[in-house]
């Protein structure tokens, strides 16, 4: 039993309420109680006490789109447009390098980087999902691994059925692990057939999984589809029945108002990856408009090959500022809503809101302690929510717990995790 006693407790799911001198009791993997620190300390003197006098305790951040293994391709394909980047650099490199060992090693590196920055869950799309799951377990992160499909041969699989079968086998292998979750992950409309989309949609319904898919990332993706079929990729997914509450539409840079309205009505989610979109010159996603129309908007880093960093504090700040600039509206995507996008809204999009994304009894204890006031960029503390949203940084994350286990202590990975990464 552990009792965390922070100076401040932040609850994004409860309108970003900030409580002072409250504590969180952890029993096993879950939060057992939340209440005044003095009362919890008196009621549970046997608990291991974690005194956090300069920290705010909040839910762990959720990175909604990653290709974690691509950390090993960081800096290997910079200053290129998306399709040139993919076809002439990334896919050839993956063909030469991306075996199971590559995926495990790259995911270990990525998971460590993310944990040290306060990301306790990452939603991944890549080959060898068994290696992704194992790497996350070994480092101590929570992961949503994908039954990933791309319809051309790789080292991992030769055709769609094999991708699906191997992904489902990986899911079965890790079924007993409470920090390993799953999605179906068709790569994109330009790499996946109608038949495969239909099968994956059926699997998502049968297994109660989200559908994680790149969509409308570039103008050329949309124009090419219209030239070939007369339809935009979004229309195709809608026709196939995939635009629903399970859909995690990644990038969505070139979604129009009608498509955003349909996403809102269907309960679909827009996953915004601003650094990757800027670096690949894909454009600026209409996030303020999406939020205004009632679409759930969350944030991902994408992979290190197209972002170069897995820093969700930086990504969230950029997302909010771009939304304001694109909409010419300084009130767009405000600080409190941004912190919700990084925590409870992301959990809801994954269908995990009853497990993570908030600080409440019964939920998994995925928590981060962020130091406030030790560095010039944190001072003064006029507004804690705004400070975290606009001044927060990975280097401020002091301690991290995943499923009740402390995996980062004093900005260092704990125990064997540090050895694995080394």
C-alpha cells in the first residue's frame, strides 16, 4: 500500500479541479481512495508514504499515436515530404532493418523516453506487436498495441491475412497482461483494401477494439483518391461503416466541415500530430473547428522518424497554439481542455476511461508527479492549469507510476528498467 501526498492534486476529468493537501492511496494496481492528506495519513499509517511537497500529482499522459520502434530511425529521413519520405526512405529502410529485434529495441528506447516525460500509455501502430507489447512490459509502460495491416510484403508479413493472424496471435499471447491493450490498425486508405477494412471493422466490433488509422494526412492523399475513385478517403471509410465511435482518425489535416460534422455525430476521434504535420509540410489540421463542432480531439507525437521527439508536453502546447492561430481565436483549445485531451479524453477515445485517464477510486494508478517551482520557467505560479499546459516540460516530471508500480523515481527509471534501456 502506498500513500502519495502531493502539494496539489489535479483532476482533468473534473473540470481540471485543483485540490491542495490531498492524497491518493494506492492498493496494488489501483487507486483505493482520494481525500484530505491528514485523514488518509491517519487512517493508513502502515502505507509507504511518498511526500511530494513541490509536486502536482495528475493522471499520466496518453500519447495517442506512435510508431515507437521508429525511434531507431530518428534523424534518418529529415526534410522530406510525406510520400517521398515514405516511399524513398522509410519503407526501404524498414525493408532492410525492421525485424523483431529492431522493433523490440526501438520500442524499449521509445517507452523509456516517454515514461521519463510523463507518458504512461502509448497507442502504437507497427509491425511485430508481440515485441511492442513485450518491450512495454519490460520497461513498465502501458501500451495499446495494434493488429497492424499494410497491404504489401514486409519482414513481418506477406499479405493482409497474415498480418491479421499474427496480430491476433500476439493479442492472445498477452491476454492476461492488464497493461497491454489492443486496437485494429489499418495503416491508411491508400495501403489497405476494402475487404481488409471490412474484416478489421468486424474484428473491432467482435473484440471491442478501437480502429487506429491514418486519414487525410496530405492533400495529395485526398486528391489521388478522388482522381482514382471519385470519392474522398473519408467517404470510403464511411461507406464501409468505419466512421463510428471506435475510429481514431490520425492526422485529419484535410478533413472538411461536413466530414467533421459526421465525425461528431458518430463519436469518432481526431488524433492531432502537429509536429509531424509541420515537419512533413502536410498542413495544419482544423482542430479549433473540430472542437467547435463537437469532435473529440486528442494528441499524438507520431514516430521519432517524423517528429524526432516523443514529448507530449511540447506537442500539446504546439497543438493548442496552432489551433488558436489557424482559427484567429485566442480562446480556442484552452489550457484546461488541452490537459483533458492529454488524459481523460484520450482514455475515452481508447475505450479505457474506466481504467485510466483520471484520479478516482477503482481506476488503475497511472500517475505522474510534476515538480513546480524549481526552475525559472515554472515561476511564478499564477495559474497551475495554464502553467502545466503552456510551460510544462518533460524535465519537470519527477516520479511516475504505472498500474501502481513506481517506474520513474527522481527522474530516473527504477531498477531493471534502467538496465534494459542501457
